[in-house]
C-alpha cells in the first residue's frame, strides 16, 4: 500500500507544471514535457507575448513597409474586437513583443489564435512567404538540413508555402512591479534596436550604455 501511494503521489507531482513554467507558456517551452500544460493567463496582471517567425520562411519581415502595415492593422483590429489593451509593442524584423492586459481569459486565447492566424494568412496572400520551390532553387547555397525542414511533404508538395511561425506564441504573466519595469525596458530596447537607434548586443539590457538609458524611458 505504501509503495502504491508513493508511486501515485509521484505521478501527480510529475503532472504539475514545473515552478519555472508556472506563469510561462509556449515558445521553446513546448519542447519540454512540463512546459506543455494549459496556458496561464490573468485578468489582473500584465502579460508578455512574443510571436516568433521562422527567418527562413519570410521574404520580407515585420519591419518591411508592407509587413509593418499588416501587423499593425491586425493588432489594432483584434485588440479592439477581443477587448485586449496593448500597453506596449515592439514590431521587430522576425518577432513581435507585446505587453497586454486582458478583460477575460477566453478572449485572450482568441486574441492569440486569431492574431497569429491572420498575420500568417495575410503574409501568404501578399506573397511574403518563401515557397518550397524558391527554397529548393538555393540548395547549392544552403545546407541540406535546411531543405529537409520544409513544410511540404513529398515530391508533390514542392510548391507549397512554408509556415510563418517558428513556435507557438510565448506568454508570461508578469507578477511583480519590478519584473514589469524590467519588461517595459526590454520591449522598448527591442523597438529601438529594430529602428537602429541602439545597436543589438548579446548582453541586451546589461549591455546598454549610460547615454542610451534615456532612450529607454523617452
């Protein structure tokens, strides 16, 4: 009996989300077993969202004139429809950062799904995604592993369009004011990097120079 109860309790523990993933979901966490639980959302706390595109799938990114217009209009339209308040946004070349607040959890789920789907659809309709035939024409210049990761399967799918998104949207519920302040600076930094006002550095916020801090709060 003792052995069985211990085994059962251990199984229940393994089913719980890891404490590091308690407020996080999506992105690379989907590759971890404990990162595949229900998406945590909140109507009381701000939420950080990242939409990450596959660079190999896009001809022109979100910062191109047409890509920026598409992305901005979709965010504006569906934030209004699903009563989502976008407090801050950074539309970068291959990813999008948002800080949002939700009025209802279910509407937040709809917002994530519809925004991702509409951006991908519009990019495909405008011919802004790489097709398999275009990718295969550059086999001599790229590695074999790149061509093996195409979205089309089999010989008959060589003209199919590749998927835009690299991962499912990443979300993090921000639980403290200090974390929120850091996040605001981080999203602002991404925006300034995308418009070339601050150069990209691997250290990110830690690499910001003293004279650049004013830009994060301007």
